[in-house]
C-alpha cells in the first residue's frame, strides 16, 4: 500500500471493511486531519467509536464500524469552494439532497458542508460520505 495520501487510504480501507461486513478495523498511520475527519463521521453516525493506541511508530486507531456507510472517499483535487457553491459539489459527490455529507477544511476548522453553510464560510473540499 502506498502512502501518498493517507486519508484516501483510510477511507478506502473503511469502505472495503464495511463492504465485507467487518465490525472493526485498525488504521495506521494517524494524523490530526484523519482524526478530525473520523470524528465528524462519528458525530454524523457513520462510524462507531474509535480509540487511539499509542506506540513508538506513529500511533494506531482502532475503529468500530456500524455498517451504515454506502460509499466514502476523498475529493481529488481538493477543490476550493465558496459559500454559494456547495450545491454544485453536493450534486457531484452525493447521491441525493440531504443525503450524505461533504467534509470541508475551512479557516474555522474542519466541518461538514451544512455547518459551513450555516457559519457562512468556504474552504477546501476534503472528503465525502454517504
């Protein structure tokens, strides 16, 4: 497995484990962006809880899967999006209105597309999940 994009590797691993019906998965390496994205997916009930296992090689996450993800992945290239442009990308990456979420990196932190719309901020698209 190449590690050019660790977030893409994590999301594809989660997607494959969900497809085969696994209940847990182990993720490595761990970064703060990966933890933020997984925390958002946990808040939105796409993932179960996760715990960080500290070790000398960059830590590991043990993640509980709930079986509620149909598809998840990263957005490449990381498009810049303004507040009034979210709908265009929602149509491109999500299957239906109000189904799924886009994860956006904004100046106010990493958040979902609906939070970014409420706060009136744009940013860079990172990932999607439904």
